[in-house]
DNA sequence: GATAATTTGTACGTATGTATA
DNA sequence: TTATACATACGTACAAATTAT
C-alpha cells in the first residue's frame, strides 16, 4: 500500500487512490482531518505539487473539503431528504460553475439536480442533500 | 475584459471567468480549440500554472476537454435522450470518482444519474446524455 | 516512414499571502 | 504573537501524444 515511483500511473493518482481507499473504508471517517500536505509529502516521498493535485482530485469528487488555515477534512455527507416530484416532470443533473456554487453554497464535487415540472417551473437542488421521489 | 493583477480575485479565476464567458457566448463554439497554454500565458501575462489551473476549472465544470498532444477544446454536448422512469422510483445524482469515470467513459464534470426503481434495480446514466422523464 | 514542432501532462523547487488555532 | 496549514503563483525540466514537415 505505498507509492511506486516507477509505475506508469502518475504519483498524484496513486496517492489519490490510497487516500480514497482510506476514506471509503472509514479509516478516515466523516469529519476527520487528513494529514497535512507537508506530512503527506514526507510520508510518501512526494513533492508538494503531487500531494496537492491528489487532494484536488478528492475535492472534485466531493470526498474532502479544504479551507485555508485548517486541515483538509473528510467531507461530512448530509442525510438526503426526499423531495417528491409530479408525474410529467423532467429531471436532469449538471455540474455547477464556480459562480453558481458560490450562490448555492455547495461544496466542490456536488452536482445540481434540476426538476422541470409539468407546469414549466424549474427547481434546483444540491444533489448531496436531496434525492427525488417520483410519485 | 482583461486580467487585473492587483485584484483580490485570483488570476486563474479571472482567466477561467473570461474563457467561460467566451464559451457560453458561443464565441468559442462547441468543438473549437482554445488558445494553447503558451499563447494564453503570453496573451494575458500569466504563468503556466495559473493558465493550467484556469483550464482545470473549466474541465471540472464539463465545459472543455483536454488531452495530450491536442489543443484543449470546447466539449461538444451530446443531445440528451429522455429515459422514462416508473412512479415510485428514486433519483439521485453524484460525481463519479476517477475509476468510475474511466469505466463509464465519461468526461470530467459529468455527474452520474442514479435511478432506483420500485423493484429495487438500480440504473446509472451519464447526466450529459440522459434526462429522466417521470411517468 | 522518420523527424521536428506543437501541445498537454507530470513533477520538482521556491516564495509569498492569508486564514486559523 | 507564533506556528500551522492551505492558496496563489512564479520558474524549470522532462515525458508523452499528436500533428505537420
């Protein structure tokens, strides 16, 4: 379970895979801090660029959140609430751009669910908080 | 419409905003090549790191695709086909991780739509190709 | 077919800024 | 205040894939 510097798989991807495993196996549970970038650098013998790129992969997958001054943490996943939608509705999903993300205050890696009701109205929901139930 | 080096907004974000505007206004239409990283560097007086980060933002939003040896291009958006789902189905959306993306052969920035039918079966669709219609 | 030029990808190092504890 | 941690941004070098010559 370590980094192979001679592998064809990029170093950052190997590290991302390692960390993802530790998150999905709950060895790094919800809310837990990841080791700092400096620590990961030393631990695995990588430069900081590779470490940051690995973490950015996890961030874009919605698995972790980073903010200045604090350690990167495993992103707590809110319980999804069920939203009921009417027959005849159309549902689509997309990735919000940075401005939309700011407005909706959602984390990186969280898609947007869009529901177009039969009457033409459109509703949007962050996909980590909402699941849709077709009546 | 240029880069302000004294702004509080990061340079890469300013460039991402500029390029996003040019894509969404169709000045850079579907399939069109973006200027090369070297060209953007010169054009806007930025280092390559800032340029690459800007493009990575657009890639994660599903707006462009990059591959080695070829210019980064505006990602052609396939026409969505409508998939009908049964009443009682539950719909959710999520960002696939890198391995899932490889398996489903979807681009970065394309969420996955997941449908759990009343009989318990689960179907997954790339959200750029499929929209769901609730019967 | 072989070479060269172009373009993106990976990875290193360094420096400075900013938010948090 | 100090130390820690992440964010931004510069530079360099080489690898790998594609395209043009």
